[in-house]
């Protein structure tokens, strides 16, 4: 059997095997060296070195730190005040979303899977979205009842606890109104519970946590006195509220709730219900309408315009508005808007 002889390539051609390694990538082919230093190349190398260093150091940076996941930003803010640089905190929900109906993401499962501690608001505020995530995460450390689980609603006294529950009552919470954290007087109770849990899980840093908690408590007391002075001017005022987000705050400061734009919790307003509210407002005496940032404000605007009553949009969580960057600035902004 004859073997075909290989055709010799012309001198102008070079076989692939004979090509230098860079020949297939023309932009990397050898060039004549410039006498000027290649500053662009040097900068690129430096950037690469910095990125590589960050990637290598990041795991070491968080190694040994308690990994905390919270359901809402306000909890993360309080926890950071106490935990400082000894913990790593992630929150799941965004502050400008409806806290009742958070859309789960795969990243939530990954965070829960790695967590040492899960802190929730509780009172069934997360009931519609958190349980499936916990099942998929498969982390027994942060399941309800485990050592790495903290329900903050257990730290306070809830209002509006229903005697019975049925679908006819709307999206009602069997444990009571879950928006207790919008009363500034409840925040120290939550901070104390977080301190206790952090200290139990990370006893070697307990002294550090106590020190930071003491500093936060001192600052909070000073700010609370300031907020109380300003809100005292609203005592006896009557308001209409869209959703019962701010009932704890209203009761604390003697602000009277004349009605809600929702006919029932979680149920959008009907034309018939708006007519009933118009009858209430036609008598006068309503100082303002409280509107949250995530529900439609069409009905609130209609009533505001018809009766010349200011509509006040209030943030319900850290991040709900740009000015509410942390737990203290959240209440600064609430009080500022109420005082306008």
C-alpha cells in the first residue's frame, strides 16, 4: 500500500506546527519594543494584582466571623450596630418592597445555607415567602427553634391580636399587627434580644458586643427624646392611613386613627369604601393621610385633593427612601415628614 507523500509548503507558508505560539493571536504577536515605558500595560497588571489579592483575601477577611442573615434591612441595621466588624450581615428583602410579598430568589437560598444565625421580624410577616426558602436551604442551624434562629416579635407586646381568624377579615395576622418595629420604643427591646443571641453564639466576642450595644443604647435614648419632643406636637391629631403600618407609632404618641384606605388588611380600596371615607373626611378634622411607598397612592391622592388634606408618604423600612439609610435615619425621616 502506497503512502501519500506530504506536499512541501512554499517558503512563504509555515505549517501550524511550526508557527510561534502567538501567531494565532495577531494582537499578541511580537512587536518592536518602544523606548517609552508601557504605562497602560503596567496599570493593567496592577489592577489584576489588586483584584487577585481581594479574591484571595476575602475568604480570610470573613473567616471566623459570625454569618448573620436577616429577613429585612431594619434588622440588619440594628444587628450591625451591635455586631460591628465581628459579624457579616446580609438581608434578604429590599426596604422599598411590600414586606408581606417578597419574591424569593436563588441567592436567598445560598445565603441561608451558609448562615450561622437567621433573625426574622416574625408575627407571620414572612409567612408567605420564607418557609419554602428554609426548606430548600436545608440548614438545620437556622430553622425555627434551633440555636441559630431568632424571632424578634417574641421580644415585644403585639397589638390587634384577633380573637378569631377567617378569610373574610382579609390578610389578617393571627399573632397580631407585625409592624411593631415602627415604634421607636420597641427598638431597644429588639437590640437587647440580638445582643443576647450574638453573645450566646459567639461568647468570645460577648464583651465587644456588650460594649457596642451600650453605645447604641445611649445614642438611641438621646434620639428618642428628640423624636418624642417633635411628635408630642401631633398628639390628638386625626389621620387616615392606607395600611396599618404605623399603628404602633400612632398609639404611642396619641395620634388618632380615623380610618384606613384598605377596607381590610391587604385588600385594595373599593369605590364604596372610598365613599365611606369621604363621609368621614367631609366632617373635617383630618390632619393628614399616611401613605406607604409600595402600595398604589391613587386613592390617597384622590382624597388629599378633594379635601385639601396633605398626603404624607412614610418609609416603613431602612432603604424604603434614600434618606432612610439606617435604623436611626429611618426614624429621623419619619419624624421629619410628619412634622412638615
